[in-house]
C-alpha cells in the first residue's frame, strides 16, 4: 500500500493533451475532466478541474453542476456565456475573454458559445467528483423523460417532443454549430 | 456532516407547531411552503414543502439545491427522478417484442427514458441535491406529498435558502389569505415574495436554445413557457402514458420472468 500514502501520491496530471479528452467532437471540440477517480489526491482537496476547447461557434451544452461551484478561467479566445439562476433569472449574459474569470454557482445553468476564433478554458470545481447535468444531448435530463411528460410540460406536439429529445442524437456536452430544424 | 454551513443559531425559547405560510396555486394543484426563515427551521437547517396534486395533475420537473426526503401522505401516482450519468434505460421488453412483431407503437417507437417509479401512500422518496424530479397523480384522489429539504447538508454549497430550479412551466406567486397576513411581516424584513418563478430556459437567449437543441425558435420559445399560465402543476388530458412495468406486477418478478429472454 506504499503507493496509496500521501507521501507517494501522484500530484500532477496533464489535461491539455487532446488524446486524453473525455468528450471529443470532430467539429465541436473537446473536454477533459480531472477528478479524484483519475487523480486520487483530489479526494483530499475536495476539488476537481476541467479543460475545454470549443472550435469556432461550437457550443458547450447548457448544463449545471449538481454538487459543485465552478470557476472558469479563459485561456484563449472568447465566448458568449449565459448563466441562469433559480426562478429562471438570468444572472449573466456577456462575453468572456482571455484572462477573465467567472464564477458559476452550484445548480446555476450555464451555456457557452465560442466566438469566431474558438474558445479555450480551464475550470475549477469545488467537489472532487463534480457532476455536470446537461439539458441537451444523449445524457440530458430531457432525454431521460418520457415524451408525454415533455408534451404536457411544454405544450408541444409529440413530434416536437421527439425532436427535443433526439435531435442531438449521440452528442453530449460539446455541440457542433449550425444544427437547427 | 453539518459543519460546512457553520453552526446554526439555535436561540429557541419556545417551540410552536408550524403551518405553511405561503401557498402557490397552479392549474392542477397547490404547493405550500413553510417559512424557512422561521428560527426553528433555521436551527434545524431544513425547509419543508407540501404538494397537493389533483388527479391527472403533473408536477413539472424541477430540482433544488438540497437533498430531500418526500413522504407520500395520500394518493398514488408515478415519479421520475432523473439521475445524472444514467442512460435512458427504460424501454419495455414488451415494446421490443411488438417491434419484432412489426406492430405499430402508440408510445412512439423511439421513446426511451429513465426508470419511472410507482408511488403510493406511505412511500418515502429519497432525492439527492440537484436531481431533477417530476410527479404525476394517477389516482382518483388528490396526491399529497410532504417534502423536507436538508438545506444545511454538505451537498448544498450555496447558502441555506432553498432554491428551486424549474425545468418547465412558470409561476406568478398568488397571495392567499394567510399569506397576506404574513406578507406585511416579510415586507418589513425586506423580503420580496411576489417574484415570478420562471423556468431556467427562460433565462437563455431563444436563438441559443434553438441552436443547442437543434429545434426551431418557435419550439425554443415554448420551452421558455413565457405565456404559460398553468403554473407548476398542470393537467394532463387523457392521462399520462409512459413506458413502464404493467400495473399490479412486481418489478422484481417481472425482471426475473424475462431474465432468460435477455
């Protein structure tokens, strides 16, 4: 168990290497997460990190973190970012530029769309295994609801509900631009 | 586990039984809130809520910033807890069999979703913080559920205020008789009660939503529910249909029965 003691614990891991990306989209970009499952010392710190790259006009799907605050630092490019709090109140709608930092509180929903030169960021989470819950895509909450619930919740037809659930097919978190029916 | 928010102030000299002090009415039910600023609830670090859902009423999906236990006081229905990271695994074997047989699907052949749980009087639902939840009353009597939110839990890294995040619907708070009595007191405390409660899509730009979901701007507007006057509990005409085990059949028995066909 020597390698399990804090003295010999691994203290670093590269998250900028594209081959280590957890989510990759050829036209959208990539996201690499680093949590305590990959780097056990983060369990002591109760923190984790994420590195993201969005290509031109690609979207980081609307999502929230259910167990952590998130602090975003822009490493390159720019994006339009919107953050929504409880009671549906928009608390931020603006451009994020290189060198800026933005706090996204726990449970607040956020969406980012990269500008023309793309967008790169690193974000720090206040939980060693931060959970992101997307609103769009394969693992989204809308995909997890029966079509009838969506139809009645949003007063839409069955076809519209199907489109809401399945239009993004296999995509998750990183969305390619210009896909609209 | 309660050290995170700091020790609460518990200067209680008398303890009183508490009634809800705020009532929000919707098309198919009522949500009642106890005053979370009451010193007794503040001391315990909890916030209680009661839902009364009429037959065929659907409590629209929402999540809160704290873990909660929900007790079903009366009635029966179905409940969906959307757990992050879990794929939409719930598709019936019956559906697959029908597909193989080439029959038409009333449910829509493509629909899959996460597991739906039948609930009835006496059940406790345990819901982690940030997990989206909906509830539907499929009985003949009102479905009454009491929910206690542990706002002082470590899972809540915000302040101790209970915050609701609606995924659908919108709600203009309506004042009721006993609320009116409380309102003056709360206004003195500088609190604003009559804030419209919109869903989180309402805070996003329509164009961004349309692009993210890959739908028209018209559908994106419907997601925002701006002109939706039904509130957070809505009537489902003709009843809610969803893929789930047939009623009266124990889920474990059913799994056992179909195991060999897997």
